[in-house]
């Protein structure tokens, strides 16, 4: 398949995904900022994780190391959705926003990203066994914790939580 053949469906998919008015769009789309550079909406978080786990089990040995390493990060998401207060069957998103910095010539602009996860009870989520074991601190409505040596910030979005390394984002 040519690069152009791959790009056309991707561009068409992103163009269609760019509006929350799209019939049948996952609920999480309403929480995505208008100035978002790109996003990936996930209609059912648990279903996606189940599919990725099955794919990795079936093809893990034949994947390039960097792809396998990326797919291994799914375990972290599994830890999050095992917490009380999560809606594992809810919609989620990965949101990428331009940093405003200039990128290398011919390369896409640098972007920062956050995840938006479905939450039914933020307090129960924050007090759950995995999150509470990461030394969380709540300040100004933002829960910050040390997740495997990286600081992660989580904020309640009324039915969702935004998760990322950049506290301001």
C-alpha cells in the first residue's frame, strides 16, 4: 500500500472526527478542546484494551521493538481502569495539542498530549488502591502523583478525568 493510500483514509477519518456533532460520536468528544491539534476517540476503553491485549499476544514477537514497547504501556491504562470510580466501558480520548514551538523542517510540529478517561466517581478513583499507593497530592483541584518515576497530573472533568504530564494542560 502506498503512503498516499494510507494518508487519505487517515485524513478523511480525522476530518470526520473533528466535530462532536457527528451522529454516534463517543461522549468524550464533547470534552475535547476546540484548539486541539489532533485526537483519537475511543468508544469503549475496556473493549479497546481487550483488543490490544489480544493483538499483542498474537503478534507481539513479530512487532518492531518500539511498537512492542508502546503496546506494553497498555498495562498502565489497565491499572487505571481497575480503580474504583472508573467507567471501563466508557469512551476515552488521546488529545494532542501543538506546543507552539517550531519543529524540524519537514517534520510535524511538536505536540503535548493528555488522556481523557471515563470516571464515574473521582473521589473513589483518587482513593483507590493503585492511585493511593502512588503518594498522590491534591492541590487546586489537580491530583498529582509519581507514576513509575514520572509526575502525572489528573483533574476531574465531571464524568471524565484529564491525565497528563503537563499540569497546565
